[in-house]
C-alpha cells in the first residue's frame, strides 16, 4: 500500500519476500522517517526505479531465498549499489551485497534466535554498542569470504561474518535482524544508519492515520455501504473506526459469534464497542460453526471452513441490502506474511481473513491496516481515543480456539481449552502480569497422561500453557513466568478441569515456533 507520493527524504525498503520487510519499514518510521516498501518483483518489472533514484537511503530486506537461486536479485542489487546511495543489507540483503561485490556465500549450519556477535571495528554503525552484543539471527547461508575492498565489522559466535562495510561507500551489510526487538540494540543501529545517511526525521503517527483516511476516500464509493467484520479486538475496532471517519452511518458493523470465543467475550465485546459508538449487528452462529468443525484434524482445513462460513454470512447480509459493496477487515501485516501473501514469502499458515475468503463473496475487501503491526495499530487506537480495555486486550485469532486444539476437534477439547485459558488470564491479571505479556493461553491436543485423582487412576488431557512477550508478533520469546504463578496456574487447571491430568509450559521462541500452535 502506497501511503503518500514519495517524499524526497524517504527511505526505500526492498522486499525480497522476508517476513520482516514491513517491520524494517515500521522501525524506521518509529525513528521519524518516511518509508516506502517495494517488492523485488516490482523492480524486475521496471517499476520503482525512479523511486530508488529519488530516495535518501535504501534497505535490502531478508528473504527465504538463496543468492544462488535468484540471479535476478544479484542484478537488482548491483543496480542499487551503482546509485551511490547509502545502503543497508539485512540477512539475505547482506548476502546479496556480498555476492554482488565478489564475495562468497555458502550453506552452513545456520544460526537461529539469540546469538552473540563481537564487534571488531569501531564503525559509526555500531556507535552505542558494546564489544559483544546479543542479536537475533535466522539464516542458513553465510558469507565465507569478502574481497579486500570490504571491511569486516563484526563476527558471530560461530565465526561467521556478522556485519561489513564497503570501504569507500556508505554501504553496509548485517547478517542479523536489527529490526526485531530481540536484537537488544537493533534500533540504535538503525538510528545510526539514518544518521550516517543524513535522513531528516519528519514522520509521525498522525501522518499514517491521515494517509489511510485519504486512501479510503479514494477507494470507497460515496453512496455505498460498508460491512465491517468486527470482533472487539483492537485490529477490527481500529479498522472500523478509520472507515467510519469516511463513511459515517454507511458503516454496517457485524459481530459473528462462532462459538469459539473466550468465556464472557460476547457480552464484554458488545459493551466495549458501544462505548465508542459501534453497535454491531450480532449473528449467533455457534451451532453451524461447531458442527462443521466437529471431527476435523487439520488446522488449515479448519481455517478454510471458518473463512467460508464467515463469507456466507457476509454474503447473505449483502444480498439483503444490495447497497453494501465492501467488506472491512482488521487484517494486519503478520496475517498477510504468514499466509504467503507477499511475493516470495513462504506460506506458514493460512489466516482465514486472508486466505479463507472465497471469490464468490461478491464484496470488495478493504483492509486499512494491511501493512501495519499490532503495536502500531495500538498507537493508532490511542490516537483515535479507543478505550484501554480494547487497546490492551491480548490478541486472539479469528478462528478462535479452533487453532488452539491440536488433532481432532471435539466439544470436550473446546471446553478444556476455554476453561484453561480463563484460568491463565485470571491468574496473570491477579498478579499484575497480564499487561506485561503479549499473549497468554492454553492449548490441548490428543495426547493423554495417566494421573491420580482421589486415590484413583485417571487418564486425562495434557494442557500446554503458552505465554510470550513480543512487540509486533513477527518475533516472540517465551515469558519467564515466576514459578509460584506457574505452579498456581497448573494446580488450578488440573484440579478444576476434571479431564486434565498434566500441565506443561511452552519454552520455544518465534522462530523456530509460531505463537499459535497451528
């Protein structure tokens, strides 16, 4: 989505299909600069080359490809390097620059997650960094050799080249991801790059809101009504409020209760929405959704089913009122990336609001937040005056508990995961931890564990607790929960839910895991 015409002080991010391309863009915007994201495919077709010439600096994103699998990427990189602009290559971009200037890139054992690097040169890019720092890696290929005109700036704990600079140019490469929060001083590095590139800081959150509203004014026909799929979470709420700024009473908010929500969520949602002037049409469709899901085992199939059922409901509403021409969704960029909706991005999981809507829907989909991240949406929410009860609410997947049940979908498992999640959230709130974490919930699968309850043998489900800290959902780390809180959660789940005999705690970060189980 192009927010505004390119500004002369813009930084252009080239997207090579990496999960973090728009995260790079957002981090730079947080530092006060305007950014544009262009896909490598667009550049190959000739689009965007004038933008590169006008830009103040260029960043090459990461991506799932190998430098040997896409020779066109090398040619694009050579063209970029010839523009005499400050350039920062990240991960795959780092490897592309190295290959383009005559370096060697080979397949190694890879580095994933938190990794220590050692700074070996006092370049301004690492101003404010210590000699050793923790960064976030996610790569298999690595640079084995660089030509003499390239200066090595940092080495990883495995001995791989972690950062370099072309000696006579403001061209840098870093193997790690400075844009993710788990690179401790990543934002400092990006800030240093902007200083080196001499980019003015003129971009603020109000500009993003204004540009989205202007974009909606162009897209939405003056007399058409707009149906808004609203869940009560911050994404769909903000999307609806932004559209309402343009459409006013032509906005038709709809809340679908699919029976996969948290306890008391329907009443809480309707109360919160009424506070901000959104009174949705409520569709109670629990029976239809649950019957369709019963017995399914594959999460991708469940996402497809749920997306199709949502679409049928929306289509029926649209058929009753032909003036409804659009469907607004609170889709955010992590949904798009994980669904493989970006050129070259690998499909990790289909999000029902991205990949699950059939072509026969008959409504044009409007996604005002499609290239924004959760923390950015929350900042916009506060800017728009959304109550904190909505702003701080933990993310909850559109398919609800359907994607927190591993293996066969049963009503018994749904009851277990709903009750266990309520216990997790209640205990975190009581201990003042709820607002300190990104997401906290329970997961249940097919596996069972022999237990002893009331001096008798019992066989029950294994419930896994998942609590993570994150800022944008593109990366996450498991929460170091105090043992006494974890102990209380585990004991309450096992004692209050009859068919549970074992509670475990998930300690994997993202990557390699995703936040949700499936």
